[in-house]
C-alpha cells in the first residue's frame, strides 16, 4: 500500500473539508447575488471553484498513490449573513480553520513518514498563506469603506474583476 489506511482516511477527510469550503463560498456567493453585489458574488463563486480544485487535487493524489477515494456527505453551509462584509469575515475565519486542518494533516504525514504526502501538502501550506492573506486584505478594505455607498460600489467592481480559476478545470 502506497498510502496507509490512516493517511487515506485523513486525506478523504480533507477532500470533504475542501468540498465544504466550496459549498460555503457558493452559499456566500448566493447571498451576495441576492444583495445585488454582483462583483462580490463573482469573487465568491470563483473562490468556490478554486476550493473544488483543491478537493480534486487531493482526489487525484489519492488515486496516484493507489488509495481509495471515499466521498462523504457535504455539510450544509451557513446561508444567512449580517452583511456583505460579514461574508468576507466568515471567509477569513474559514480559511484559518482550513489552515489548521492542513497543518494537522501535515503533522500526521510527518509522523507516518508519508513523504510523498508531505510534498503534496506543502503546496497546500503555501496556498493557505495566500488564501488567508487575500481574505484578510479584503476584510481590511471593507473596514475602511464602512457604509460609504460609492466606495462599496468601487470595491464590488474591483472584486468582480477576479478572473476565472483555471486550476478548477480537469487536467
Ligand atoms: Fe482550499
Ligand atoms: Fe481556501
């Protein structure tokens, strides 16, 4: 076995965590749509695709290591938010949670001497640094603009300029 049972279970768990993140961002996107913040909605939707890409990266890794992908139910994400700014605060909190999940998985791979998994997970560790920074920057911008309608519309336009995520497409 290229990847032991314990590691396989843990990677399957992380696939589920990434899919939950995908679902959660999609729910935030739907909220933004309803509030007519189309740019924010687009940003969240692209982020949702990116999370799908993360799940698939682990999915492909399991297969490459002759592991068994076992999909589990995806929990229901939050659907109500206090404001658009609140969705980004929740997004940041979620990224911080995912960072902890990735760290624990990395620690497990380290203890199990699963070297290929360690290398794969290094990508995720770097990615989480990026994801947290991006979310934190946006939260900060929302704190700056507060309730100023003109600035909010500008920010919405800026976030809406986010390009499609190429990584979410099948290789
Ligand atoms: Fe992710
Ligand atoms: Fe993420």
